[in-house]
């Protein structure tokens, strides 16, 4: 791998994710052994917990299982094996930062929707990842149909 030895690719598992992974793979070059994937699941309780008195654990487990399967399929398609696929619960920015530190990443790659003009050049997650990151961050422009 040319400049970076550990690259953490953050994917929301939307159709944009392939563009993000493809860019990271291009940076890695011939040696893809330092590529890691992360997908963060936001707990339903963050959105509804205070307002709806209900047990979300069954639905949360289902979401976790489906995301794990989708990440596995995605990882296989991009040559990143299970031991380098990370699924965690929490806030994306926070968990991406802590996974980056855990694996000692020297680059985090995220997608960014650039179609809302300069002020909103980076989507909220990309912006959050950039602020507070202790390594380089690459924001790959995605979903650009203009
Ligand atoms: P957004 O700001 O939500 O449009 O997301 C922009 C980028 O942030 C995505 O392309 C991913 O790289 C990353 N991202 C967003 N949500 C997640 C998530 N739940 N897990 C991992 N990465 C995410």
C-alpha cells in the first residue's frame, strides 16, 4: 500500500457505498490487507427511546442481523474479509473515530454529498468524522448525478 497502511472505510450500506470503497481500494493499490470496513447502527432508542415506552430489542436484533449480512456481502465484493468488517452500535461519527483509533488507521474514507452547495459541501456524517479525527480523512463525493 503506497501512502497509507490502514484505511478505515465507513459505509452506510446505501448504493453510494461502492463508490467510497472503490476509491479506498484505488488508494490501497495492490495490497488490500490494510483495508477495514465499518458500518454503524444507530440504536432505535436514540430516536424513539424517550418518547415511546416500548422494547426495541427484537427489532434492533433484526436490524443488526440484516446489516451484518449486507456488510458481509459488501465486504466479499470488495475483497475485505470478515475479520476486517466492523459492525457497531452507536453514533456514526463517534464509533468511526473510536474504530479508527482501535485499528490504528491512518486514513478514514467517507462519502460526501456535494450537491447542496459550498456551505454544505460535506454531509453531516462526513463533517462529523472530519472534526475530531486523529488521522487523515478523505471525503469521496458520491451520489452526484448533476
Ligand atoms: P451522510 O452524511 O449521512 O450523507 O453520510 C455520508 C457518509 O458518511 C456515508 O457515505 C458513509 O461514508 C458515512 N456514514 C453515514 N452513516 C454511516 C453509518 N451508519 N455507518 C458508517 N458510515 C456511515
